[in-house]
């Protein structure tokens, strides 16, 4: 029963993001409610795992009824107070890994702005949740080991880049910035400036501004993938 509730909470978070009904914070709250109790249960003694899952999930659901931020703040602090620090660390790693999976799907996916943006949208609440968990761990234990601090830095970097990437998608709805980047890259190629070409390609992808699928078009080696697909559709 508890497992089914957790799965439904996770699905609600992702569906809400896809439909544009949830911002990152309430989606992160739902994802934490879905995943942190399971991490606590895994960390608990075998004879208490079912009880701990139900207890922490019930608390998380109650906190959701207060506010999104309370649902992000309350359950991890409860887990930390009860000695489940490693469970909170595991949940933070799980959240960041999920964010990175969606980020990579965006980068390695088709040259479709809608798909690219959707994957960034899905990644953002995971990264936000991971960042908050890391901050709670460090606040509770300022002398935390270097691995926790490094994970916190990675979570913050991922969160910031996802935000920047989403803002860029909104600002470049007409593709004018992408075309301007292509013009800069082609100009650098004509001048034989391989370093500038490399940096412009790298910055666009690391900054989550565009998928890798548009790289051949940016380099002038192929038509834009979306235009090519349109021609294929007409031929079919």
C-alpha cells in the first residue's frame, strides 16, 4: 500500500510538470515524498523496514498538506533527527542521478525544442530536491565529509544550468539566438579559428542551450534536422 502511494506521488509530480501545472518546488516536494521514505526503509533494520516506510511516508503526506516547502524541509529533518543521515544522503544521490538522466536525454535526444525543454523541465525538480537535501545534511553536520560537499556542488551546478537552459528556451522561441550562434561558428570556421568553434559548441551544450543533434547543422555539414524531417514527411 505504502509503495503504491509513493509511486502515485512520483507520477503526479512528473505528470504535473509535463502539463505545466506544477512549478519545480511542489514537484520536488512530491518526488521527495515518493523517494525519501523508501531510502529510510532501506537503511532501517530488516524487521522495521515496513514500519519505517509507512511512518515516514505518512509524515511526508501530512507535510504536503501544509505547503510544498514544508514537505521539502520537514521529512529530511525528521530522518536526520532519527539517525537516518545515510538515507538522506542516498536520497540526494538518487535525486541528482534522476536529474542527470533527464538532462542527458535532452542533450542526446532529437533536434526538437519541445522535447529538449520537456526533459529540462522534468530534470529541474529532481535537481532542486537534491540541492536542498545536501544543504540540510551540511547544516546538520558542518564537518561533513568531502563527498557530501562535492555532491552539493554538483547538485547546485546542475540546478543552475537547468534553470539557465529553460530560460534560454523561452527567450529563443523563434530560434534567432540559435541562428546567431551558427553564424558565429561558421565565421570562426572561415577564419580557421578551431578553438572558438570548439568553445561555442561546448558552451552551448554544457549550458543546456541545445541538443547535440543540431551540431552538424551548426557546423554547416547538414541541413537543420527539423527541416530534413519535414522534407521526409512530405516524401512519405
